[in-house]
């Protein structure tokens, strides 16, 4: 079996780091993959990253290596990872690429913190983990307390319980696109 | 984007059920996928199955629908799922198919319980979760307390901490095959 030659083009770029919320990365990853939507995971460096609850995930590339042109969608899981990722200029550049190209961006829980730092939330309608609501409003966003909010290319959710609705809207947007 | 047309042939058939050990299913699933080794998940029925620690995974097909000829490898995660799966005749038939064809089979933790019920462990060298050791010996297996044991087509490990070694041996066997 020739493993490497069978690699296919990935649809989704996931950016995360140590301290990710385990379910918010792995459940959408698995559920999208079962629908034929594959993903690459990028982190500050390539290698293993560990979730808040101990799940180990392999990031196949660094954010410096990741080329956003290769992907149709960006996905930002939550947990503690976004607090680190929002300080990284390359991460913010990648986010702006997706918004400039009007390609889908999905963020859950603390994921929208990265969108705030990228300066893309003014006049956008969004949800997030409740503790991020104040910061979203200060960034000019219209905050809604809903399981999932779709505003054009942007899909946001609040917490792990929202994952089924979140994944549903991601699939709907990708199928439409 | 045409999601369905981009589905590719899957390499690995994962059989699990409610009560799976979350990390033992999802970590190998993600780590193999990052290496270009894709998997389908089958359960007693198609649909969502829930891990011991609450992770929800989508099984895209039932074991009755799964055709073992479509896969190069079988993977049996642990947790409480194997205690149910070992009672299902279709699951045991699928296991015997892989052994008869000498295709790779990987099982971790309580996963080897299914192999015992399928009657394929006589004179095989294997590990498992410690509580399964007695039953493996009664089935005629040579039990080793090691993080991973490779015996021909069969790869076994004991517990979540063994996952890195387990996935490493799976990849080595697939690349060789």
C-alpha cells in the first residue's frame, strides 16, 4: 500500500494548539471526515498537541508552512489554545486571507478570540463562549446567544453541546459553496 | 464543492459502539488520517455513538452494511464497546474474514475480547487491558505485558498510554503491506 500517494487534497484548515477543547477539535474533525470533508491540522509548530482533557492530536504542519490558498475553509476550535494563537501574526494573516476571499470560517467557544485579534469582527453577527461576549461587542460585533450563528461566510458556536448544530451548518455552507 | 464525489476509498474499518474509550478511537483515527490512512467507522447501527467520556462519533455504516473486502485493515478500539460487540455474529464474521485473508488487525484495551469470541486467538501472541489477560490465556494466546505486541497480521496494545506505540506499529505494517 502506497500511503503517501493516496493523500488527497484537504478541504479544511484547522488551526489549534496545546490546551484545545478536545471535543471541539476532534468531533467536528471526525464528523466532517465521515462526510468526505477532510482536514489538515496546523499549529505553532508541526507535531503533537495535547487537549485540555489529554487527547493527543497530530498537527501535520506549522502555521508558517500552511498555505491558505490550499483550503476552502478555516476552522478554529476553542479551549485555551486561542489565547496563545491570537498573539501569532501568521495566524492572524491566515484568518484575514479567508475573510478577504470570503471563504467560510468556523469558530467555536474561545475560537472567536482569534477573529477579534485579526480585526475582522466589526459589524459581524456572532456568538462565542459567554465569557468572550464582552470582547466581541467591544470589537464591534453583534453578539447573539444561540447554539450556532451564520453570518455570510462566518459560522460561530458557543460550546461543546452546540457541536451538532455547528457541524450541520458547516456542511450546509460547504455544500452550497 | 461536490463533497460526495470527493470521497476516497477508505483503508481501515473501525468497529465500535457506545461506551468506547474516547481516546482509543479518536486519537488513532486522527493520527492515521494525518498520514493519509482514512477510516470508516461501523457500529451495530449507523449513526452517532457516544464514548465513555462523552465524545460523540458518527458511524457512517452498520456492521451489516460493512463489506470487509473494501478495507485493508480492521481496528477495534477498547472501552465498554467490545463487551457488546463480541455478542454480534456479524462482527465476529468480519473479524474472521481479516484473519482468513491475513490482513492487518489492530486491537487495544478491551478490543481483544472480540478476537477471543471470534475464536482467532489460539497460539497467537498478544497483549490487552490487564483484566482481559486471563481470558486471552484461556483462549490459547501467549499474553505479553508490553505497550504493543506485533504477531504477524495482529497488533495489540493495553491502554490509552500505549497509543503512540500502537499507531507507530500500525503505520509500519501498512507501509510494509
